[in-house]
């Protein structure tokens, strides 16, 4: 091989090694400022140019450099000019046929101009990107983020230039052994820039974070704080709740934090009366408005209490998917579509499986009087012995709690789903994650969803080393579907290790293809509606035998896309446990559940 080619290859190799080293030291994204929607934002939503990169060669080609041929003999094997366009927000799988099942890399590009005001700061804020994200501005890498369901941001005050700026985002939704989730999950893990992208302009010192919630156990006392970010950390901060004629001024210390304690007679938020108050937080250089509900959630003995009264949690499981589009849900319209059905079923709680959903879901639930169960994608097989996984869990928890800490609809933080008691380091890791969660937020209930169980001679036993760390014991069980009945449902005996805590059935149900009906409905393999209906009838009879039952949540509201559900007649890439088909058609089981909740 001649010298010239050797030199070129060496240079290419050297560049690759250098860029990988740089990537290793490259900046992590910042945990995002909260309440982005109420800030001074410029939306970058809309059509972005994309380059599909199934082999990952884009990294070696340094796509972010946006090279152009310089002389006649030059050529460059990528270009955003003339490339396909994808809508942001939105997953890429549902926007291009060739991406339907794609798990890999797509490069996105958006050009924008922005003239930041004097003494202003500028951030680029992502509502979420699934799963690994590298962000470049005008050819310079500004940072990375891992995690598909929580917001993050980068400050670009010193990086923006007059005229046109080029923002390039590398998105990779490949499965990772040490990812959250890991290699196995029962949903289509849509990739892409799946939520809003905004430029956010703030003053030199801005309101980064705050907590304005009732103190645990009180219906009158708020115990909170406001955190500023910027040079003038010591600042006068005013909090106003006009409807209550409440105004309080506090002063932040040199750490930028101001404590906030006050009492008032609030109209408490509840599913029957989802009262929200306008809350205004202002400093000399920043103002943020929020709509905050005040309520109290607690466990008292074996009961769940809302505002001091026992409440039965009438739940439903929901994946973040618009069933009619077969796409990742993200908009207010998507939230209304899903939550209206939950209300029609008679629910007062939605379990947003198995990852934090978009803010529209949480805020819409608040307005509609639906309590929210929010969950981390610590799902089944997780590499708990990998220290990187422990840091990822901590960061994802911090991002989830920070974003929704002031959302009264969120009443339960669920930190895992069906992980295995025997996995090395699993219980130790999740016990410590639970502790961190309680330090971040002392007001909500914390749980882990388990399925360590046995069912013999019509006796159902559940146990898990995590029970001692949780406020409620959450159990997924599929008697009647994955495990056939062994006797009459009303005769099932329950043995719950760690008795005395409230028990929540976080998943139950079975599959049926809407419209597949027949009198002879005694075989699971026919995917008959009647078979699913029978599961529900029997499950509801069994619920009366469960000690301390504080609530249930069928799995799940709509049929949804999951690549492992491959029966060519009955599933066609869908998990069919929905009470509704993906077209919104009500299966027979829907009416069984609707009646149950009406009677509760
Ligand atoms: C599990 C799991 C769900 C899954 C369901 C099923 O319990 O939590 O994510 O979809 O069972 O098998 O349908």
C-alpha cells in the first residue's frame, strides 16, 4: 500500500481515537431546570433533517463536522442537505417504514438563529430523547445524556453565534446490557427525539428548581424551598398565591437556596375535586408561574390515605403510546386520548408503565383528578453489579423526581418492576435507591413491583426482600393467563410475606383479540374475548380474599406494540392484554372492570 494512503488511514485512525477519548471526558448534560413550559422559550419543534446510520459509521465520518467537497476530486459520503425530514417531537420508528423495527443511530439536524439579550443566558432543553444522546452545536460537541424518558439541558450562552446555528443530535436507541431498561422489555422502545426541544432564555441568575408541597402529614403546612442558579445567589425571592391572598418574601443564601415554610387553608386536591392554585415565584431577574395542587398522601397501617381519608386505588396501566398512530405519545392531545379512557373506565389512578411519561400526561392527569404512579425503567434483567448502572439509576431517579416534585397528581414513585430477588446486588442497590428517593422527596409513597410468587393447591404466596423498604406491597400476578386456576377464585388463600402493609395488585389480566368471540371460550390459545372476560370475572372474585388490598390496576388500557408478541393471527406485533383494541374498541372485559370500579 503506498505511503500516501498509509498516512490518510493513520490520520483517520488517530482522529477516531482522539474523538473517542474526547467523548470519554465529554460533558454530561445538566439536570434540567423545572417547569420548562412556563419559561421564556423558543421552540425548535418541527421538521429536522436526518441521516440514518445503521452501521454507526457516522461517528468515524464525524458527521457533526458537516464537511463539504472542497475541490472537484473531493466527495463526502453524508449530507443533511437533501436528507429525509422527521418531525420533532416524535419517535423515528413510526415515521419511516425502514425504521419500523430499527434499533440504532439516527443523526438529526436543526438550524436556527437566535439573538440572546444582554445579561441573558441561553439553554437548549430536551423533554426526552431515547436512548443515548450526543449533542453538537456548530461542529462542537456540547455534551451527552443517557436515558430515554427524563429531561436534560445544555447551557449554550457562550457557544451560540450570530446568524445561523447548526444543532446536531445523535440518537441511539440500541439495547444496552447495562442500560435502563436492559436488553429485554415487553414494549416497542421507540427511538428518537420523542419530546419537545426548546431554547430557554433566562436572566443571569434564574430560578432553577423549587419545591412547594404540603409537608408530609399536614394539610395546612407547606415546607419547601427555591433554588437559584447564577452569580447573584443571594437574592430576594417572592412567592405569591393570589387566590389565597398569600405573599411571602424570602432571601436565598450563598448556596442560592431559600427555605420556605408557611401555612394556609388550602382547598385540597383530590380526584373528586382536582383543585389547583396559580403559584408565582419571582426574583429581580426571573419569574416562573406554576399550577400547584395541595394534597396529602400517606399509609396508615394497612390503608392508603388521601387527605386523611382511606382511598381505594382504582388503577389502570398505560404505556406511552398513541394507539391510533402506533407511535410514542407526547402531546396534550395524546394525553387526553389516554386519560379520558381511564376516566371512563372509572379510574382514580394511572400507573404510567414502565418509565416516566411526558409532562403533558402528568399535568393533564392533575387537571382531570387522576393520581399518577410514576416508574423508573428498572425492568426485569438489570446489571445491578455494574457500578455504571447504579449511577444511571441515581441520575434517572433525580431527573424524574426533580421534574415532577411539584405535581400533586404523582402520589407513588415506583423504582423497579419485576427484578429478581436472586440477582447479585439487586436488593442492596434498590434499597439504597429507595433511601435516595426518600431523601429527594419525603412526601410520596415509594414502591417496587415484584413477582416473586408461588401458586400451589390454590394457595398464592408472595415474598420479596424489598418489601421491608416499600410503603405498599405491589404484586404483578397473572392467575388465569400465565398460570391456570387451581380452584375457585374465592377460595384462593393468600400468604403475603411482610403482612401489615397495604397490598396493590399492579398487574393482572390476559390477552384477547377484539372481535374474536365465541361461546366456546375455554382455551387460552384462541385469544377469545370471552376467555379474557372470564379472567377478569374470576380475578375480581379473588380480590376479596387478598388481605389489606388497597387497590388494583389491570394490565392494561390499550393493546400496544411489542416486538416479542409475534402470533401472526392474534398478535401481529401487539400485546393484546388491552381492555381496548388499538382502535379503541371495548372488549368484553372492559365492562367487567367498569362495573367493579362503579361499585367500589
Ligand atoms: C409483566 C410486565 C409487563 C408485561 C406483562 C405481560 O408483568 O410487567 O411489562 O407486558 O407482564 O406479560 O404482558
